[in-house]
C-alpha cells in the first residue's frame, strides 16, 4: 500500500522561507502527549527535542493541563499586562517558596516579555544602567537570542549576519577549554584578567559578563564548575555584574533547578524562559539582586509580559516537580543512563565524541555533515533530534525530564542505529 505524502503545500507556498525545524521533519503534527508527538496519519515520534527545551515536563502534561483548563473555564484573566492578578500572585508566592528561599537566593523578579530574548535584553539594559558602562562580555559559541542586543552577545556568524546592522558594545572572549581543549586551569580567564589590568590593552572595564553554564545551541559545550567559580570571582574583583543565561539549561535541565547551583555561585542577574511556564506557553523572567532593581516604572515593558495562563501552568509545574528533590534525582539518574549509552556509541564510532550534563547531551562528529544525516535518519525511524554547533556538527539530545527509562532506552537505540546507518 502506498502512503500518500503529507500535504505541506500551504506551508511551502504561504509561510516564509525562514521556517526551519519543519524542513528537517517533513510531516504535519497533530497531537502530542508526554514524550511523543503524532502526525496527522497517527504515526508516533519520540521527542528528544522537547520544544527546544520549553517542554521539560512533556507535551500536554496532565497536571498542568488541568490547572490551565480550570483557569480558563472560570474566566480567569488571560492578558494582564503588569497588573496584579491572582495568577501572578500565586506564581510569585510559589516561586519564592519552592525555588528562591530553599536556595537562599535574594532575587527580585521581573517579567520582561514572553520570550528568552526579552529576558536577555532586559538583563543587558539593566546591567548597563546600573554600572554606567556600555560593553558586555560574552563568549565564543554563545547563543542569547535573536533581537539586536541579544545577537550582539551571540557568537554564531549565521545568526549574527541576519541583523543587517553593526552589533556593537560587546566583547567576545574564549569559553572554557576553547583555546586548546585543555581543562588545566582557566587560561581564558587569566587572559581576560590581564586585559582588565593592563591600561594599554584597549579593553575598558565592561558592565557585565553574560554566560551559559552549558552552551546548548553552541554545541553542548559544558563549563566546569571551577571555571564558573573563577569567572564569578573575577567579576567581583573587577566590579562587573555576572549574568547567567539559564533560558535553556534552567528549570531542571541539568539536574538542579538552576544550572549554576552545581558551581556554588550566585549570579547578579539570571534569565529564565523556555520551561518556566512548564506547558510551552510564552513566559520569561529576569531575576536580579535587590540592589540592582533600579528601574523607573515603565522604563522597560512589553504588552505580553502578563500571560496569566503561563503563570498558572508555571505554578502547577513548580508545585508538582519542585516541592522536593525527586525531579533532580531522576534527571541525574536519566543523565547517567544517557551517558552509558553514549560511551558505548563513541566506542563503536571513533569519529564521534560526546559531552553533556543532566538531560542535555551532544554527540559531535569529525565529519561536519554527519550530524544532519543522523538527525534525518532518526526522523525516518521515528525519533526527533536536532543539530547544534556553529556548523551543525553536533547531534543534540534534549528529551523531556519526564521521559521514562524505557522511552530513553528506545530513543538511544534509534540514535545508535541512525549513527550506524549513516557511517
């Protein structure tokens, strides 16, 4: 029996050429639950992409869906701007009780807009306002968003080229182990400190440093805890603010709720988005130390910073998954399961290396086109994977945190098959 190809005509004729994910997954998805999506013909796909990390608790999580439906059915506020609402109060109280207080974090909470790049723009603007300086340091292979300020601190040449204007007031430095792959000390930071100390270096003291503890889009590059601690100490010595972009790696992706907890540091500013709503609804936060909260009312705003349905699902997610340490323990256990499988994979394929933390992992191939071929074959076998890295040379694994051990094994077997069949 011949299966008719999916009808993609309206997407191909009417939708902009800028679309991307749908090109690698040429089908029409219709419904989703947990770790799986289903297309219009009912074919299942195991999802190891999780909405680019915005679905840490899986698709249509029943606990979050029930809270959302209850809110809508009682005509709860949907669009709240920055007005005080019941849903926002519940979220703030839950976030304080389950996230901030147990970690002794002092942050004020800002709702800058619906997306991660909104949170980054607010963080950059605030850092410059507080310090009265223009420059912000970021790192090689960083990704912080697609609006102009966030692009200026992003490393990827392809994404930066889309700006069409100069991207200024940013300084690029090498990320951990970038210089020679060495994990001996922190030569990148010694160089940075030398530049700051030398009045002839041409580097004015920046307002802030922005960093990802794990560079997801940059190729799943993992910063060591000691490197992060050294960076935090350097920022303190030189009166620079430390901004941690936890948009993709926060909300439990690396195990702990915040990805910087393992390093034992307390950033001055933190950005969150992606899975903070828990349900894939647009929502972002910019967290800052209280003394940095120097905004004038309305100085930074946005129409959709009051997405109350997102507040509802965010509160439900925190209550369901962060009232104890079970989510963290499960994520770390699942991460060990992934690592064991990837160790066997790279042993079989010497042209591959793996790296990661928690439930974010990458497999890099010497052949720069191999990762894309692996992802294509995986899709044909019913597994959704994406590439990352400046040349799309890394297969990135980003399953939901709620993935079962059996689902994880299933997906890892499909990945191994796709690697073998593209050798």
